[in-house]
C-alpha cells in the first residue's frame, strides 16, 4: 500500500526563466510566421501589392524575432543550467536510454503502457528538438537569402521551394509536438504544460527519488569550480533559485 506522502505530487524546479521566456518568444514568432506564410502561399497571387507588402513585413519581422530567440536558445544549449543544455536532449546515459526505450514502448502501445517520469527533456523527443534547431537555422538562412533578392527573382528561385518545404517540416513538428505534449500531460500527470509557465514539474516522492538516483549517476550532474556538485533541485541556481528549496506539495488528482 502506498504511503500518504507517495500519493502527493511535489513540485520541483525544472525549467529556468530564460528557457521559458525563449520557448514562448519563439512560439509566438512561429505563429506569426506560419500565419503570414500560409496567407502568402494560399492568396499571394490574389492579393493587392499593398496587402502583400504588409503581410511580408509581418513575415520578415516574425522571422527576425524567431532568429534572435533561436540564437539565444542555441547559446543556452552550452552555457545554461543542466536541463537546458544539449546533453539533456540526447540519450547519452543509461537512464536516458532506458527512458527512450520505455517512451517508444508507450507510444507503440497507444499510451496503454505507463509513461516513465523524466526530469527535463524526454530522451525520445530530445533528438527531434535538435533536428528542429537544424531545420530552423536552415529556414532562417533561406529566408534571409530570399529577402535580399528582388521579388520576381525570389518567387522563382529554387531557394523558395526549399523555404516552403522547411515551412511544412516546421509546421509538422509543431503539430506533433503539441499533440504529444497534450498526451503526456494527460497520461503522465506531471504538469508538463504548466511547467513551461512556472518552471516546476510535479513528481511523487518515489518518482523524485528515482530521478535523483538517475541524476547523480548520469551526465546531467555538474561539477562546480570548487569541486562540488549541483543538486537535482538546484538546476536554476544560475538564476537565483535557492539550493535548499524543498519543493511544494500538491494533491494528486
């Protein structure tokens, strides 16, 4: 029989403020890109030059806003807290590889098998995020190149075809990403969506202890200059979070 403590979720810090801000900044910029890009693709030939010019401005501004966020996010892959770094995206440790296999098994079962709890990025989704970064960088480079061409030349350039394919690839990624996040939110019940707002995920005590063991045994742990190590709940210390934070209990639904 489970204890009363194990029937409660405890909120633990996972995502730092900058990562959360970048997530929503890039999401809003992509919405502007998708909306303006889809409008240009569908109605470009039927719009007046004035209206097309205004939508082009939205597309360009959204693109540069997205590019700025992406550059900062890529830098944060190397200098941010442990759950923001590139090592958290790849199945490098035995625990990450186990979560990768268990997540795949869960997907193949149609979510009938349980979702293994994971601290930061899901090890199965991590490589997809890295692929997203690569496609996004290519898409930005193509967009800038096309913006430097005369409109008549840009519309018939092979780069435009590549840019359109990049649009559909990123749109497919977003659709799959949102669908799987919602599925994980319902099946996993760890507050995945709200965590990207307030920065905390909810775990039972037994889940948290298991994650703590994996964290200490894996590559996500960081040594500080004095020779110490970074605690599981100290991942946001670079942004001022107290290392002694014990988390916040919430009732299990």
